[in-house]
């Protein structure tokens, strides 16, 4: 019995270690073009998701203003910007082209919106690299996109254990 439990535990830990997505982002449905109408369809591209009560909320407007500074650079990296509103709103007037989620209240619930505002940055691998209820600088969003999970995982190197080998 102990052997069976040990084998099962080992198989589950190996399955988790092989999975590159540590914290998968909840899927978002939106009216899209070119056959892409969900977050899953955007794999390979970074995505910025902003969830707010409505497009006129103060935190939402401040976040959009912060992102406008780095929008062009983020767009050149293929970033897609999605807005979801828990209390209504079908469009966003800004210099940043937002795609509005179809079911804002469901997106707000899936991302765990408890206050007025939530910002999520989803890496190209589908990993939720940043989730915060604070208005964030555009440079921080850019930094998260540049240094997502895959970049950090590739940069890690296992340190050798023990003293360095003797040179002949």
C-alpha cells in the first residue's frame, strides 16, 4: 500500500513539474477577428486584462492613462488589451485599443474582483504573471511582459553542489 501511494505521489509531482503554466489565467470571451475570440486563442501573445466596475471608474481611467505611455512598445510585442466591466460598459474611449469582454460579470468573478479594479498580465504561455488590485505603472506592465515565467524559467541555472572541481 505504501508503495502504491509513493508511486502515485511521484507521478503527480512529475506531472506538475512538466507543466510550464504555473497559474493559468481564466479564459475570457470577446468579440474578435481572425478567428480569435477567447484568451486561449491568443496563446503566443501577451495579454493585459483590466477588470473594473465600468469604463468611467477612476481606477480604470488611471490605469489606461498609465498604459498609454508604453502602449506602442507593448503593441510591438503583440500585446492585446482586454477590458471587462462588472456593471456595464461596451466600449472604451482611449488611445489604447481595448477589446471588451462579452460577459464582464463572469470575467470579474473568474479573476476574483472584490473591489473596483483588477489588473492582470497574461504571458504568451497562458500563465497569469501578474494579478493586482492596484493601479500599476505602464513600465511595470512592460517589465512583467518582458520577464514572464518562460523567460525567468529559462534564465534559472542550477548551482553545482559542493566545492568546485579541482583543475589539473
